[in-house]
C-alpha cells in the first residue's frame, strides 16, 4: 500500500506534468501548419500555460490566507514551495526555452547552411526532452520514495535513479513509434536526465532538465547530420 508521502508525490507530479500536453499540441501544429511553423503552436501553448501557472502562484503567495485552492496546493506542494514559485512554473519556463531555442537554432542552420534538421526543426526533440524530463523525473521521485533503500547522494537512491532512467526512456517511445524519431535519442535523453539529477545543481531541476536534455539531443542531431553530409560529399 502506498504511503501518504508517496501519494502526495504522485499528485504533485501529475499536477505539474500537465506540460506533457505540449507533445500533442506539437503534433497538431505539425499536421496543420507544417514542420516549419508547427512548433509555433507548441510555443504559444507553453506561453499560455506559463502565464497561467505564474499568475496562479503569484496569487497563492500574495493572498495565501485567502487563497481558495489552498487546501489543494498545501497537499501537493513541499513546505519550502508554499511561499515560492511552484515546480510547474519552472517546468513551463524550461519547456518554453527548449522549444524556442531549438526552433530558432534549427531555422538559422536551415537558412545559413541548408541543414535540414528534421526532428529539431519540427519541434520533436524539444517535445522528447519534455517527455523524458517529466516522466523520468516523476518516476525517479516516486520510486525512490517507495522502494529506495540504497542512497547515492542526498535524497537520491539507486532504485529511484534506475527507475527514472527506465521510465524516462519508455516515455520517449511514443515519439519513436508514432513520429519516427530514432530511439537512440530517447536513450541519450534518459542518460542526460540521470546525470543532471546526480550532479544536483542549485538550479531547480524542473527548469534545468528539459533545457539540458533538449540541447544535448540537438547537438547530437547536428553532429550526426554534419557527419553524414561530409561522408556523402
């Protein structure tokens, strides 16, 4: 039977992992607007979510005693977050930065060097980074709390780390099956998630994970494309 702490963590992860919907939005954007403009729909959706999350948290902090949803937020937020911005805000910022930066870079490379970075240009590497970060990080926390017995560093456990890697990788599989993104990207993303989590940067991991994973996948795609272009030439 799950402990109250684990149940609370599940609710917390479900609450701030709504950004996973950006994957569906990206698919709709690519279908109706094409790969060159499709990610703009994802960026717009992420912006709306960010404004909502930020407004929600500012209202919660400023009028905490009168906040109508306080009984919900108190249950899903950690004590130190009750007077600070919540994880959903950081994750939305990380998602926005991942989509914007990769979209901007891929368009520049297309214009300047005629590099057709298909997965990057159409937003799928950013979307994959969001999936790996949201599902993997959530699984790592929940599995670590429920089954963690061997601590590595701080509150991180071997069991949670392994669970984060496995579920982060599994979270990427839909992009492989439905979109055709090579599975190697999911494997790399899951490894990066584990590394970032192990380093334990002072920067909020909800902000850092999608950005670092997205940039790593982008660098990998650019490297592969240049390598094969040189080989063909």
